[in-house]
């Protein structure tokens, strides 16, 4: 695994906008993608319409994992609750549309145990 130190907020924002068009037909509300050390891991802050990434994510994740994490958080923006059945259905829908989501290959329990996600405030 190679870290992804070149990730910037601008690059992640472009990726968010691209995924929104590709997988949600532009229907997700506008979220700002923010790199911040005020949380750990990644998070979807619906109230402030932000997707947050801690800088350590880029030190310990490949490009593909960063993209998967962004899609993971976008699925939270599209569904109520945290890791709910609706969220899981949304992840399966993304996978059917061609999104690369390795975590779908694991069982739901394995994903919850291995994925440090603090998706709501």
C-alpha cells in the first residue's frame, strides 16, 4: 500500500462533485470536503454539509482506499442513520453501478469492526 500524500481539499472536492454526478445524478446537496485534525478518521457532518478527513487518513491509505472512504461518507450523506440498513443498501447500489468498494466483499460485522468511522455528530 502506498500512502496518498498528494490529496488536497480541492482534489477531494472535485472527486466528490464527480461522484455526485456519476452515482447520484447530481442530487446530493453540496458538501464541502475538509481536511481537519479536529476528529479522527473520516466523517459525514450532515448539519454543516461537510465530509471530513483527518490528515492521517492519507498517510495510512492508498488512493483507492481514500476514494472508497469518500464514497462511504457520501453514502451517509444520502441516507439517514449510521451504518443502517438504508446505508448498506446504498453501498450495494453504488457497487452495482461500478463503484470500487472493497469493503462490500466483507460481511457487515467485519466492516464495522475494521472501519473506524465516526460518521455523524
